[in-house]
């Protein structure tokens, strides 16, 4: 059982998606997607759930459904900058915990949100936390779009990569592997918790060369010497929404009895 700790959820939602225009407002069984995400996050132990947006349409859609939303600047270069501004607008103290739930995750598990917050709370030297689950197939292990993470004995992140890590030297035969390595590689889940003070600092840190190389923003924290605690779950998360096909799949899943 995951212990209960006080935390807030912030959901960044901007309208500039190229693969799925107006993504936050995409209809999912009669509600905008961002509202579905907020409702799901509200099933966690969060003391408050807030959408941080840059568009009046998202703000109004949230308000119509009783979801708290804040307007943030349109010129933020990343979601982390938007989160930092939202934390300022909310008046969060440096030690308070914030969980960043992406606005395109309408199937996010509320218990996973709780677990990521609890993981950060358990590791006082960590500035942020995230989640991972065992890789289930060779295809995912080798797929550069599936981000992997390796941990130390205390479940702190050593490195994140699009490459197949940890590399099984003796298992590589010819042009492939006999099987997945042991211990099983971990797939990174893009769910983060931060201490609010670090969240305000993070966007001001210079981008790291490894971050640019791998196109993974979390490497900036490791590059500058900050610690990331990782919660490992046995369950893969529900699918997110990046494309019209993803959207239709999520609609079908939520339409199923008991969803």
C-alpha cells in the first residue's frame, strides 16, 4: 500500500499539437480530453488538480465542467516552464510536492500518481521522481521511441536513453539478442513529481548536451547533479493520445463496461 502524502497535480495543456489539432479539446465520450484527464487525476489523493493552459478555449472548457484552470503565457519553450509558472500562480511553497500529469493521458492510473508522489516523499535528497515498468518485448527494448531507464540499488535513476539499456553484452549474437536481458530493462513512464522549489529552478538550468543528444529533458536534472527517484510498477500505463488513431482507441477503451 502506498502511503498518502500531500501533493498537487498540475496538468499542462497547450493547443499547438501538429499531429492532433486542438488536442486538449478532443471529444472523448462527450467531454474534452483535458477534462477527462483532470477527472482521472482527481481520483488520486491530490489535494488539488489544476490545468495550466495558454488558450481561452481550454480555460472555458475546464470551467464549464468545474475543473480549476489557470492561464499561463503562450511563449513557454517547454512544459516544465509552464508548470513553473503555474506553481508560482498557485503560491506553492518550495517544499510542496507537485505531480505533472500530461494533458493527453485520459487513462492515467490515479494510484500511479499517488505512488510517484510517495516515492519523492520517501527520498529527501531527490529533487524529482518518475515511474517505470518492465519492458515486455524485444521490439520495445530496441525501439528508440521507447525510453529506457537504469537504476541504482536505491531506485535512483542513473541514466535515461532511447538506446537499449542496460546492454546485454554476452546476449548479443550476430545481429540480435537471444532474449531480453536479466534483470529485465525498464521502460520510462512520462509522469513526474517535483519539489516546487526545484520545479521553479529547473527551467533556468542550462540545457545539457546529453539532453539535446537524446531529446530527453529529464537528463538535464541528472547532468546538473540532481537526483531522480524512480517508482517501478509491474503494470504498463494506459495508452496516451498523440494521433487520431490513439484518440479512437481511447474512446473505445473508455466505452467498455467498467472503464
